[in-house]
């Protein structure tokens, strides 16, 4: 975890994380921590009736000097993303983050220490954002812990944070900008379920021309639909209770299966497995042996990351590692497609069936472009949307991601659907293509 002096870079990197929805009632724990500033909760969009509840327990302080500790120099504060850049300047000037002009002080540890002395195990704090921000009409804020006594004083404590907006007298734990996500993911679930049914019927009707890859594609779309259903249930329960209540486990399982199937299907389609050649070349097998374990690692990292808050010391390490693995996997799946394009181009120049090979070559090239555009859009454009759109419209970036995935799946199915006229499924040259595919 980085301190406020590195806040701008940390926030940019934080936006790169591709993780599941987190509970809005979160538990964090710091142990013998001497960091100046610790991000406790990621940016949250508050409405005019936004609230923050804090419950601090198990507080212990460790100081290296005999002087009396000023516990008012330890505490929690909130600030906007726009104001965090100024915190770096304030920190360099020796200003405590709790007293900075662009922050709103919440709970300080003089109260926590007093409660500890009285034997009260938990110090509670609850407030409305409008009590701290003049003319408050809503906004996006992050919650930090500040230790202005560092490095002389280390602290340990547990904190439970509840962030919510009040709507119609009820607590809504979804951030402003996430309000539409349950509906979005439910609509997407219906669309992908319909796509699964349509693709399944196409494969069944054309089963004489269907191959094993087509059945894997059915499984991929079905897993994507179930992933969307689990996301819809997760966000719905977070809105009501602040916790995903088991839907996150379903999300982990289906995301794991969908990730493995996606990279496998893209590699197998891009190499012509099961309909143009029965076996994979050694280079293609090696790619699968690299990509699949990396994807398993990435999915495990998602689970670990999602079960911890940014306050954890290793949170940013996991984040950087997950982002790197995702990029490696996306790049790796392009190599077999490039090799297939190269082999088809060579075959079109050396044998007497150039027209047929050129038709297949064109399909391979189109598929390669589709994969590149899809990866670029979902990894870069969606990130740019998340980081540049107003917080109350952030759900549009998720909608763009879902729509791009649906378009990619439909376009791939259209190009490689099982029918006899598709030049991609002409099997008369299996032996030749298998030979040219060998390293």
C-alpha cells in the first residue's frame, strides 16, 4: 500500500483492477502499521443522503518515544478523487492529512482511546456526508486512515465500514452509478441465455456439419450467462444487505469456468482444431499449457484480492500481478492465430487450390482482427470509460463491456457456424494443413 504522496499513481493503477463487486460493509485490519496514510475503502458515490458508519475495535498503539501520544493525530478522513493530488502537496509541506483543507475529518483515535480506557470494546461513529461538506449534493469520496505520528507510532486495530445512501427510508449500499447494475446484468443474462439457446439450436440442426469446437462454444456462452446471473444476484443483495451473501462464490466459480473456456475456445478456433485438423501442433499445445495455468492463477488472485480491502499491505501487489497476468494471457492467445494465418498464406501460394485457401485465410484474418479489437476495447477502452465518466454514469462502462462481449460472441458464431458452404469447414485439406502446421 502506498501513502498519500503516491496517491495519484496508486489511484490510476487501482482503476486497472478487474475484480468482482465488493461488499459495501467491509472489515479491515491493520497490524503494527506505521504507514502515514492507508486507503481503507475504494471511491464510493454518495447521494445527498449518503452515510458513513465506522466501528473500531482491538486498538493498540506502539510508540518508540516516552512522550505522551496525541491520539487526535490518528484518525479517519474522506476526500474526493479530484482533491487527492493536493494532498501530496500538503503532505510535503508537513500538513497532517486530517487537518488538510481538502479533507473532511471523521473519527479520531482520542475517542477510541477514551473508549478503551472506559472498557468499551467498540468505538462507533456514524454521520451523514452533508454534516462534513458544505452545500453537499452528492459526490464520490474515498475513506483513508491517517497516522500523523508515523514513524514514531505504530497502530493495530480492526474497523468495520458501512457506506450507504438512504432512499425511501431504506439503506441502499450500492454506490451512485451502480444503481442500474442489477438490472443491467439481469437483462444481459436474458440476452446471453437467448444466445445460448439459439446457438444450441443451430448446432443441433446442423449436427452433420458440427464439430467438437461448436459444443465448447455452447458451454462458453452458457457459462457467461451464468456469470451474469450471479453478478445480478450479487449486486441486488449488496444493495439490500451490504453483502453478496453467497452469490460471490457462484460468481467465482462461473468466472473461473468462463475464463478457461474463453481462452481455450479462442485458441482452438484460431488454429482450426477439430474441423480443419484433428490434432494441435506442438507450438499450439505449448500456448495452451501456458495460458490455462496462468488463467487459473489469475482467477485465484481475483478471489484473494476480492476477500481483502485496499488496507492490506499486499493488496497492490496482487493487483499488479493480476493485471500483468491478464495482459500476458491476452497476448498469448494471439500467437496461434498468427501462425495459422502464416500457414494458410504459404499454402495458398504453393498448392493448386489457392482460392479455397485464400477464403480460409480471409476468415482467419477477420477473426484475428476481431480478437484484437475485442481485447483492446475490453482492456483499454472500458478502463478509459471507467476513469473519465462522471461517477453517476459509471455503469455505462459495464454496459459497454457486456455489449462488446455479446457482439464478439455473435460475430464469432456467425463466421464459424456449422454449414457445408462455409469454406472454413472444408475438410479436404486436413492432411496438408496438419503438415504445414507442424513446427
